[in-house]
C-alpha cells in the first residue's frame, strides 16, 4: 500500500470520517500509485471552514510583515526539496521534469513575492480638501476564502491563490484537483513545518461535486477563487450570485498565434511548437490556433510539421522527452474525440492524430502531437478548447483577416503575434481580445510578478498574481481624521 495523505484541518493531519480514499495515479505508467488521498465530503469541509473562521481574527491581527515571514520560510523549505517535489509533480500530472521544476520554482518565487507584499503597498494617503483632515485608504482581509484549483499547474496555481490570501490576513480552505493533489499538499506541508498557526491554512481533498460544492456553500466563506473549466466555473458563479461572496474565475481558452509575412519562419515555428505542444497542450494559455498570413503559409507549415514530427513523446522523467502523457484517460479520450470531430468536419490531418501504444507507451495516456490544416472558423476544432496537443491552422489573407479570425471565438485568455512590423504589433495589442498579450513569444509562459487573467468567457472577476492580486483578497476602508 502506498502512502496515505491526510487532510489538514485546524493544524492537524486528519483522515476523513468515512475513511475512504482515492488513488493518485501516474498517467505515464498507470501501475504506479503515488499515494491515496482522503475522499472527503461536506463534513470535513464544514469543519475546515469553521476552524478557518476561528483562526482568522488572530491571523489578521498579526502584523502583515510577520505573516509574510511564514511565506519566506516556507519558500526556503520548498527550495531545499525542489527536485523531489518536481519529480512527484511529473509523476502525478505528466509534464516533463524540467517543466515541473520550473513550476515549483515559480511557486517558490510567488511565496517570496507575496511574503514581501507583507511589508509593501497596503494603503495610501490622499490629501483632504478640508484643513487639518488626514485621509487614507487601508486594506482589510475578507475573512475565510475558499480556493478551488485545477490539476494542470498543481503547484503554481495553489501558490498564487494562497500566498496573497494569507499575507492579506485571510485564512484559507483549499480543495485541490483530485488528479494532482500531491503538489499542493507539499506547499501546505511546508507552511505547517514553519509553524503557521493552526487553522490558518486548511487542505481538504475530495471530489469537486462533494468537497468543492460544500466549500462554496459554506456560510463562512467570503470569497471563492476558482481556476478550472468554464462549465464548473460558470456553475459556481450561478450558485454564488445570490450571496455577497466575492468570486474570481479563471477558465478556458482557445488561444491564437498570428504569424505575419515578415516573420522569421524558424523563429515562428519554435514559438508555435512551444505554445501548442509543451506540457502536452494542457495549459490554459496553450496555443491551439495558428493564424498564418497566406504569403508564408506553405513554407511555414512545412517547417512546422517537420519540427512537430521530431518531438519526442514519453515519460516526463526521461531526459530528452518533449511531451508527456495526457493527465488521465478522460483527457486522452477528449483529445482523440476532438481529433475525430476535426476530421469529420473536413479539416485535413497533417501529422499525429493517434494514441501511442505498445512498449514505453503501453501503461500511459500518450497521444501524438497533432496538426490540422484547412480549419474553418466555424468548425468545433476552431472554437472549442481541447486541452491537448492539437493545433489548428488557418490561412489569413492579410492582417485584418488574421485579427478577425483571432477574435472570432468566445474565449479571450492569451494571444500572440510573430512580426517585426511595429505598426501591426501595436494594432494587434490595441484590438486583440485577450487578457494576456505576447509579442514574438509563445502564448504561454507568463511571469508571477505581473497580473494574470483573461477576458470574454475565459475569466471573471479581479486579476490574479502581481500587485493586483491583493485587490481580490482585501476590502478597502477609507479613513477621514480631523486632528486639530
Ligand atoms: P475542472 O474540472 O473545472 O476542475 C477544477 C477544480 O474544480 C477541481 O478542483 C475540481 O475538483 C473542482 N470541481 C469540479 N466540479 C466542482 C463543483 N461542482 N463544485 C466545486 N468544485 C468543483 O477543471 P480541470 O479539468 O481541473 O482543469 C482544466 C481546465 O482549467 C481547462 O479548461 C483550463 O483551461 C482551465 N485552466 C484555466 C486557467 C486560467 O488561469 N485561466 C489555468 C489553468 C487551467 P475535482 O478535481 O475533484 O473534479
């Protein structure tokens, strides 16, 4: 029997009342079980929220720099275990070891960044129009916040929600994704080891339907930060809309990269391959649509297919692997389903399109990186998020046509352009419908110190990360003081 991981409630590692657990399985080798996690339900969530509410006033009363100290110390712990935490992430989620290591490093940076926020930017003073009146704004924490996180960035996303929430003086109940609960467990464990007071962070695993649902329904919760699919995010929004609960939703994307005719073709190919296929296309910011000016279409596509066919698929723990498995059988089936949909809609398969089986692939959920040509804007493969290594190609007559295609979807998370034409680049920045805009860079690969979030159906509510993250987790108070 592999390790059993418990919930953290009120500073204690506890089993759930039913004693039921669920396995955490390696998607590259389904014989490997990383551990068993608590199949918690409403009872455990209720307890965690109650304890978080009890712990909150004392936590909020600590000076903010002292709250930040816990994040600094936890970052040290995590850094000392970087390789082993990253290897476990590769085992539970499938991304390659270098990608996992980069993500854990990012979580560490996030802890340090928000640790520093404890001593920064908590309020500002504004001159009064009246004599001898001193006016200022101060921030107050909201109370208990519920965090619901996805499996695809199982360390960075829990970190970028938890760190600003904590430093602002909130207490936290986290429900991580059931497919990757070990990476967020490691963050919580580090905070416990550095002595964060009991009840300040609580970690409860269990299904979305049971534990996640109970979390958003608990009356003590003042805010819910959710990252995941549009379906679940929108249902949570509907559920919470009758209550005065702050909601932040980060959801899906159908992110375009536009390549204009002046682009360096080899450079553009690198950007497309990175954006579309790395992390198995399982990034909300992954590029799933390449929109290419017709003048360079043919030579660019030839190079793109050649580079894609040279990518190595396999276990992310092996050196030299570019693409790991799909996270589980459901995601693999979704990838294969969309490949069939694209074919039936009349898109032309240029490469990939199959599940990989036999030998090193036998025990995992591997799919070939796949490219479709002749994709029309109204096809489902051009409109719906696949969340796998599947790239759709569209030819654009000119820049205006490229912009029309790029903006012609319901999503608006990230978008990129490859061009040296400064005028076009600025026009792109001004009119692309996306929250994250990159120029001569892949659609994915954002940094922790800047705000993160999309527009249209991709996102709702305030921004995450960077200096704006604290806005979501605090309420302002305005003070007018007559002193003479
Ligand atoms: P998901 O199925 O929506 O799950 C996300 C989280 O919600 C998980 O913890 C899940 O628990 C929980 N959940 C499921 N049903 C729930 C319910 N009824 N009530 C409360 N919680 C519930 O998404 P996912 O498959 O983990 O992640 C992939 C999606 O996330 C993609 O669409 C991707 O684009 C999006 N994403 C967006 C961003 C962004 O910042 N915009 C970043 C990363 C990922 P279980 O795991 O137990 O089901």
